[in-house]
C-alpha cells in the first residue's frame, strides 16, 4: 500500500502531498487513521487502494473526502471504478451524506471521465493552483456525489 501511495505522490500529477510515507509505521498510522481504507487485491497483492475520511469537522463532518491510489500496472483495467463504487457504499455506511473531491487535476482526463460517468457533479474549477513536479500550475476541478 505504501509503495502504491508513494508512487502516486512522486508522479506529482494528482495528490497534493510532496513527500511520500517515509516508513511502514508512518504508513500504518496514516491508513489506520482514516475512516475507511479500501483495497483491491489479487492473490494477496494490493493493486489499488483508497482512503475515505471527513472532508471537514463539526457541522460539516457529514461531507466525506476520498483519495484513490492506482498502481501503474493496473491503470485502465476497470479496478478504479470498483473502488469508487465501494467508496460510495462505504461513505453511506459510515453516515456521510456527500462525497466531495477537492482537488481533481484538470489534466487527469481518465479520472474526470470516470467520475462524471458515475454521477459526480462538478462544483467548479479553481485556476492554476496545483503545482506539478515541473513547476507549472494547473487548474483543479471540484466534484461531489450525494450519498
């Protein structure tokens, strides 16, 4: 799980973090600290994962947020769709009312297409606020899905 997460962080195209999880202990605390961590695995090998947690606190804690980490080897095989569907179900099971994505990088066309196909609605777009590894800035799209 740590390797998949760190690979996505290092790519610098979708996650806001600039450094990955530095140790197995840090990774364990991070994943255990989520409301829910879901994994797709095959023959005991983790292929993809997601984390689900509140997007905010207090009066806004019924809004969930999630992040999906997909290994390079499994992209385009439809596993991500299953993770999102499971995440929507887990969000409902954990009492959330909405799943909101705060930072979908505009060039992430595959994710955007999938989110829209699964019924996510665009909240808006924030111009030039995601700094990529090459130092350029890209727009972010915000999405939500009622649970």
